[in-house]
C-alpha cells in the first residue's frame, strides 16, 4: 500500500506545478490502481477485451491531463482515480454500443456491495446512469460510494476526507445503496 504521507506530499508538489512529482507518484500508486482496476474488471463480462492494465493506463493519462490540481490527499486521489477508471469502462461500453448501433448490450454482475442479490445485474451504462442520478441528488453520497466501493477506501478514511463522522459515512452508504438498488431494479 502506498505510503500516505509520500503520496499526499507528491500530490501537493504536482498541484504546485512540479512535473517530476507525477513520475515519482506512479511507482507509489500503480499497484493499488491495478488492484482497483482488477476489482472493477471482475464485475465486467468474462469476455471483456479491456485488461486492468489498460484501464489503469488510460485512467492515469486522463488524471494527469486535467484533474491533478484537485487532489487533496491520498484518499481523494484514489477516489478520483476510481471514478476515472469507471469513466474509461463507461466510454468503452458506449463505444461498443455505438459500434453495434445500440445492439446487444452486455450485462455485468454487481456484487452484494451495492446491496443487490447475486441474481440481479445491470449493465455498466445503467450503473453509471444511476450514479449520475445519485450525484445530482446528493453529491456527497455519490462521492462516498465511489470512495468506498470503487476506490476501496475504509469508512474511517472517507470520514476524514469528507470531514464527517464515521457514523454519517455508514448512514450515507446505506442510503446510497438503497437508492442505487432501486435505480438498477427499475432498469430490469
């Protein structure tokens, strides 16, 4: 696991315009980014043509092209990185659908993490749409969901980043899970 202080310090240097800090950041965060991407890919269809490494590389390029000034600390970086990886998968899914002119949308299984039974599933575009709706209704809940489920941040770390209590984080996660479950079931 990347050292909190080292990553946070490098992110501050990147915000300050130090271009070499990004090069130093890569070895510190690559393993964790790959782990997040692999977890996301396990939820995708088995014959998916993207590999976790490609998802990490594309997401990192996107991160360094525009969002680096927004990183406050290590946990925030991984939350934004997870969002960027999700965007890579959504863009890929949209491209595939465009290539097929809207045909045969593939399904991905969601784990119980999102409070769904194993039999229920939704496509990656449906999940993205549901998270988009959640973000419009409650941006903090959407951020908490991304930090917890996509970036793998523990509740204590999320509470620290969001400057709220751990109890509030748990309550927000429960509310968000119910909302997402309802949204995904309405797609069936």
